[in-house]
């Protein structure tokens, strides 16, 4: 292998190991494969549930003709059976690469066949094709990398033996990166699922519904997007915001579920849920839990400094706490509870506006109200049903873990 190519592959391996978003990773793999082989088109199939699932495609011809956005929209995900009939299925089963000079000249008795339906539909002509198995560390096929039409200027040429070697090396690196990314995604999913379930547990103790948790998270994501949070920080806020009342797990039932007005002493105990939540979440290095701790501690602070537990004022209150304050109050006012009906929209807006500069950050509130129609769509999508309230009324008779499992 050419030393320059070998060095390029090392660089690509390092680059792939730093990408943790699966869609972005797959697109980068295809981009590198095209550069190394000068292929016009490239696609990846991954094996999922004993099927080949088309994940992503790049095609220079269509990028020039339609643009990237339309090309990606056109070629959406689909599934194929894993059989030797198709080129990708043959490679997935045999784990051997195919280097075909002209797919239109495959003999009828061949073990594999090329389906020209795509070419006819989009007026495209596939000629040379290189189909490579993606093997993990245990030589198990996890997917197939497919390259179409090696180019020399405007002329289609066959893929070379050197292309096969290069692409096999790339596909091995890619397979490991894909497996690592999938594993990281599974850990992240489990992590976030645990957060959501703990949040639901605290909500049920306070006679809140599961949908309350989901609505608050969605309102926060809406607001974070509008005020300019990065994509990563917005996603962190989305998953951290459900933990805002986690400290209520430490509040006695006699206070938390008291039907009447709390005494001053009971109110002090209730307000400690912010501190208890922060204590539960302290010392974690995970960014989502660090943000959860900030929110748990500060979501009852008020912009004018009259909130609790620290009496923070204005921008002393972290942005995440200021956002959750708006989202939580809006949901409390606009949604039905076991003990009250939802307030009319006009009354909700009046209360929010009355809190501008007092309870709420005025700029954030203005932004939230500017997009109130989107918030209403969220509220409607995650609206509570009689079934949700039936669960709350019978909590004393139901095992909480069973409730969460079947929710």
C-alpha cells in the first residue's frame, strides 16, 4: 500500500474515533471512502434484527443536480432481506468483497444480481461497483459499504485492486468506530432512561403526571433553542430539566401531599427540596447531572431576589434555572391537576406577564411568549388523560415500580 495512503488511513482512523454521533460518523465514513477511491456514489447498510438497513448515502452526481438536502431527503432509510440475491446481501453473508467492473454485464447464472430499479427511476447509470463487508474485531459482519462508479475525470472506470485493499482497511476502522458509537449510545440511553424514571417517581409523589415532566423538558428545549443555546447544551438541558423536583423524594408525605395550606414550618421544609435535590446530585462529573444539580437548586429562585433557597438575583441565577422557572410555572398554570382545572390562556399569560422582572427573567419570558403557539402544541401533544389522573388517585394501591414499568 502506498505510504501516503497508509498515513491517510491512520489520520482517518483517528478522526473517526472522535465522532460520537452515529449519523455524522456514517456520513464521514462515506466521505472518506469517496476521497480514497474517487467514487461518485457511496452508501452504508447496517445489519439490524437480521436485516440490512440502508442508513446513509452520498452521491456527487445528485449533490450537483439536486443539492445535498434534497438528495438526503430523497434517499431515506429502508430495509432489505439478507440473501445472496442482492450484492449487499451476498457480501453480508459471505464476508467477501465484490469488485464488479460493470453491474450491467453480470451473467444470469451469477449468485448475485444488481437491481436497476433505482437507476431507471432517477436516470442514473451504475457501472463499476465495489461492495465491502464491514468487519468488527471478531470478524463479524456488522454492515456493508457500497461504492459506485470510480471516476477518472468524467469517465467511469473500474475500481482497482488497490481500491479494494484501501476500502477494506477503511471499513474495518469504520466497523470498530460504529460499534463504539452504538455502545456509547446505548449507555447514554440507559443513563437518560434512569434520569427520566427517577424524575417520574418524584413527580408521582407530588401528584404530578408523567406528561408534566415531558412538557417541562420540551418547553425548556424550545426556549433554549430560541435564546441561542448550542445543540449540545440544549440537549443536556432537555434531559436535566426533568430532575428539577428530584429533592421532593426527601419531603415527608404529610407535607408533600397535605391538601390544605402549609404552615410556615411546613413551608420551610418543603422549600428544602431544592437543597435536597442538589445534595442527591452532587459530586457527579456527568455533564447532564451537573446541570441537573444546578436546576434542582435554582429553579425556585426569582429574578428580583425574593426566591429560595439562596435569594439569588438577576443573572446570578444560572440560565438553566431561569428557563425551568418559566417552563415549570407555565405548565402548572396551563395544565389540569388532580386538585384544579387548567387556567384559561389569557389568565396564564397575565400571570406570566405580571411576573416579568419579578419572578422571571424578562428577556427569556418575552422569548417564551413570542413562541407561545409552539408551547401550546407541546402541551396538546403531551396532554393528560383521565387515565393519567386515575393512576395518581390510586397510588396507594399500586406498586410504584409496576406503574413506571407500564407507563
